[in-house]
């Protein structure tokens, strides 16, 4: 089945990313943390360490997956990793009363999650669009926001109805049912477009090699900014549910608050994608990186009413822009020639930040019995990330055609 309209690729990416590694591994953390600690008596820092191991292995594997995608194509590589990722998520249900085994299962899950990051979807969209690349990436990455809205609520339902072990099995099955057909029928269509470019001549696939990219300031500025931003924002979001429960909010209500984060993430993706096609990316980053700083400050204020809701909206808007920015910046500064590998290296730093964040904030809470200290550092990290992207300079590969 051949679908020539490139928006099928963007739409299929939206579906696949609903069950991306962020929604499945990271944003279910706050829901599963309490029943796991209750059963085994582990601390929040211990459970958060499992997330760290998952993101370390994901960081190590993502560049390798990028190389496979550049060489063997999106469809063939992604379908294999989606299958293995789904099985590894379900396997966490077998966790015994051993932190070491729990860490190992999460590490295996993180390894295979490298094929279910935004990276293959971003390459598919970047290969299918040029002038409208920003908004197309926004549409595709909106799937992460949808997943952030729905997957925690779905996880809470599974935990309440069946238990946390069955929740892991349900998450594995959900991942396979949504992502596998999305890549098979829609996202994989981008392989044909890339193949036609290669047959027509290598110059039609512009870009630099990964070796050349990693020797530039721009590569490290983008990568370090991604690390710092996700360390701060994903770390904060992953602890929102226990933070609100500690302040007296009902657990169901706290889980439902994540829907607001997901919706604002979707809005952030679409708005930032629209702006990236019209405004220089550094300016877009400055706007959207300022929002989480305010959101973290509002959460740290411990004010009630609508303040936590507003904080989550601001965090979601900033998080929504970040993934769009990574794909867009890599394509505009390094081109498509080695997009998968270069994006893989940048996303490895993104993944490390996502892993360090929940663990660091968990241990900070265990030590200080409050999230305030961790929140101060988180706000500072977001500011530094925005400053790094501000100095990137003109695009090396601006839009030429659609």
C-alpha cells in the first residue's frame, strides 16, 4: 500500500508516539511508584534509579539505532525494536523483591526503547517535508503529548483494576497494538522517498557526516541543552503525582492532572512547530524555555488552588517545544545525510537527562524531605539550556523546497 501524501507519515508518527518511550517508561513512573514502594518497602530514590538505568541504556543504544535506520531504513529497524520494547515492558511485571533485578529489567526495557524514541519518526517527517517541516514535526510529536495525557490515566486504571504487575503487561500490549501498524503502514512510507533520492544521486540528500557534526559547537550546544532541559523538566513532571499527593491531593485527582500536562504538551508542539517555520529557532527556544522556569517556581511555592494546574500547563508547553526543536535543529544545522546517527547522539543526551532527573529529584527528596532544593537547581538548568540555544547562529541547511 503506497500513500503519496506526506501527511500520512506525520499522522502515523502521531499514533506511534502516543506509546513512545517517554509516555511508557517515564510518565508512568509517578503512577507505579507508590504501589511498588508499598509492596517492597523501597524508597523513591531506589525506584527512580530504575528509570535512570533505563535511560542510560536507551542513551547508549539510540545512536546505534540511528545508524541502523540510516543504513537499513525506518520500517525494518523500528518494527523490530517496537516488538522487543513491548515484550520488555511486559517483562517488568515479573519483578521479584530485588532492586537489582528491577534495575536490570528496566535497563533491558530502556535498551529496546531506543527504537521507540522520537528519532525514527523525526527522520521520517524530515525526509517527507521541507518548507513545512516545523509544523509537520509539531503534528508528529503531538503524539508524545497525547501519550502524556492518556497513558498515565490508562496506567492508573490498570493499577486500580488489576494491580501494578498487570499494568506493565497492559502497557506492553498497548505499545505493540498502536505503534507496530502505524510504522508498518504509514511512517515507513518515508523509506521509499529516501530511496528515490539516493537513486537520483547523493547530492539530493544534503548534510554532513556524524564525524563532522560532533566536532562543532552547535552539536554540543544542542546536546547539552537537551540534557539539562530534560533533566529538569522530565524530572519535575515524573514526581508531580507523589508531590501533589504529599500535599493532600487525592491520588486519582493527581493522576488526572497529568492530562493537563499532556494537552499543553500537544499545544506546545503545534505552536512551536508553526513558529519554527516562520521564526528563527533560537527565538522560539527562548520563549518556550522561559515557561517551565515559571512552572517549576509555581510548584515550589506550594500554593494551592489553580496554581499547580497552571504550573503543569507551563511545564507541558515547554516540554512540547523541546522535542520539536531537537529534530528541527538537527535537520537545519546538519542536514539529512546522517540525520539518524546525529539525532541519535543528541537524543542520547536527552535520554540521559530524562534518566538523571527522576533519580536526582527522588534522592534529593529522600535527603531533604522536600522537593524545593531540587526545584531550584531544575530552574537554573532550564535557563542555561535556553542560553546555549540562543547562540547557535544561522542555519547551515535552510529550507529550499517542499
